[in-house]
């Protein structure tokens, strides 16, 4: 059940609770009064006449039973508390139909973002960084997996976390101008929007209790093929990320599709990954990626085949600059069901995804367990790795592209935790929550110059040297190694 109600629903529910909290205990007391006083002037049935107020509340005269009085007062207090809490909560949500852009909270929040992130032209490109590093970053270590990436979660959300505003044009622009090149899209569906077993995906901002926090009058609740906020965000990223206005417009873009749930049956159980309902749900996401069509990594002339998660091991060890001007799609969804279905390539999410993300110990969203070449883990997982597992974890992150998110979306990562996770284990991406001032350090300190920067030597993967077989001399053949054999040599 979502927390957003229409203004009319809110008023009706509030009135109902208020009436119920007063009328129910008052009725109980009224009936008690009738019975205990034996006053025939107070009818129980028939036309109701409001009893004389002093008579109703002359507790001492009526010698009201103490337990009944306590019950009456308790019910009254509980009712008032529940009603008050509901009203205050909904006022905080500001469930109204007003223009959100005129609200003081919106104006203040937008001003705060502008003051926190003043950059206008992005960072320097990763190719410049590689050139500046020279011999300290050998060619066999300029792998994609050997670079940290500046990521942003809740892409398109202005904030604040609770009851904030959906403002994608502004926030995608701010993110890119301040260096973000990895975008995490939290994807889910709205229960109330499910019609005839059709689940339509959208970007959401949910708290740890799965409550939707986007202010309802700043977005369209029920998305559709013609009105999708996933497509909206992808279109904005595609338009702005490769613009000449950005110094690092050639840097790759990474889209992380982070699915929170899959469609469920009438009993609330998740449907099979290969069910038509689930595949249609994933397919709708694939269609929303269409703005990236000409930049997606699929069958590359140099590097291999990367659609359907082909060559994941090659993907992460290729040079990062191999992906200049490209968009890479990573996902935590199991999409192999498409391989035996009849969806077109632009509707087939499995075809478009380059790297599948799995987890080791802490499950987030629908992520499945495994230890392939992509890892999606919780911040808490990396914070509390036992001492005897640390070297093993470091060896694993050298060969896996990794990203971690906080288990509590409302809790932005601290600078100490960020630096520990990245410098100790080499986690590639710990996304920033841009609208939270506690995460300013990620853009303004860690990634102030480059959107990708190299891991320290001890955390890097080194590509093994390619040993080429010795070339056969043009002077030799199978006859003792001489083209012109000696007389009698080959007799």
C-alpha cells in the first residue's frame, strides 16, 4: 500500500478517524448512561436526541463504574492520538494539488543543491588522467575494473529524502556537470497502478520500510509506455552526458538497473523470472533504454560480443578508454528467460545488459547470490568483513566490478565508511546521494577532478602477458628445417 493519497481521500479519512475516535466512546458512554440512570428521557432507539451535556458528564452523580470511565477516556485519547498522528503525517507529506514549484521547501532545496554543486562543465576525461599517470599505470593495468567511478543514486530526485521532489531535468544536469557518470536507477512498480495483471516499472525513491517518498504532486504516480520516468531519465542522460559543454563528454556512462521487486501472484509470491508477466515487466524497461540505442555496447569490432552478458570477464579487463562515448548497462535482474522467448532486441532486456550483478552475503532488491564478474553488495557487508576473509575479498574485487549501497536508503554513507570500503577493498562504486549534504565530499573532494580515478597498485588487476608463439623462419620447412635440403638429406 503506497503512502500517497489524493487530497479528497485524505480529508475523508481524517474526518472518519476523528468521528470514530469521538462517537464510538461517546456512544458506549451514552448507552451506559441510559442503563445506569434509568432515565427514560434518554432514548436508546428511535429518534436520537442529544442528552443534556451536564447530565452526560455528571460522573459523580451517576456513580460511573471506574473501569468503564477508564475505558472511555482511553478510547478517546487513543482516537485523538491516532487522528492527530495521521493528520500531521499527511501534512508533512503535503498531500495537496498545489504547484510544488511555488512551495518554499522546493525553492530552498533547489537553492541548496546549486550552492553545494557549483560546477558547470564536468571533470577532466579519464584519458587525460591516464596520460598524466604515465608509467605508474602500465597498459596492462588500465583495465576498466581498476578504476573507481563517481556514481549517483536516486537519479532525477531533488530531495530531501522524505517527501522530496521529482525534478529530473535539473538533477541530471547537476549530476553530470559535477562529474557523475554512473547512474543507479531504483526500479519498482506501484501496487495501486497494477491493472489487469499489468505491472509497469518506474524509478522510485523508497525508504527502509518500502514507503514511496516522492511528493505525489511532483510526479505522475502511474507510469505507462507513453509516460515513463525511466525513459525520461535515460533521454536526459543521453542528451547531456555526451554534450560538448562537458569536458569529460567522452567518458563512458554506466547505467545500473537496480530492481527492488518483481511482479507477484495474487498471494503475494514473486513470479518466476521466466513468466510472461515478469518478462513483459523487464521488456518495458528495455524499451525505456531506447535513447541509448546508438551508444550501447553489443557486438564490438574490437573487444568481443558484450550483449547478453557475453564476455563479462573481458568487459571488465579491457582498457577503460575502449568504452569512450559508450553506455554500459548493468543489472541485478535474472533475465535469461528472454533467451527462449520471442522478444525483439530492443525489447529484450537480457540482450541489452552487459554485466549481471550478484551478491555474496547481503541481498538487496531482487539480486541473486553468486560470484561472477559483477557484485552488488551492501555497505554493511564490506564494513564488517572478518579479518581472515579480507585478503580473499581483495582478490575477488580485483576481478569483479563491484558496487555497494546502504541497506537503509535514508542513511547516506559517511566519509569514513566510503574511504574504508574503497581504499581497503577497492570497491568500484559507492554512489552518492547528491541531495544529502553529508555526501558532498564524494563530488567535491573524492571526484573533484576526474569522474574515474585509478585504484592503488595493491588493489589492481594486472592482465597476464600474452605469450606469442615464435614465428617460423622463412628459411625452414619440414625437411630438417631447410628449404633447400642438402643432397640426400630428405631421401
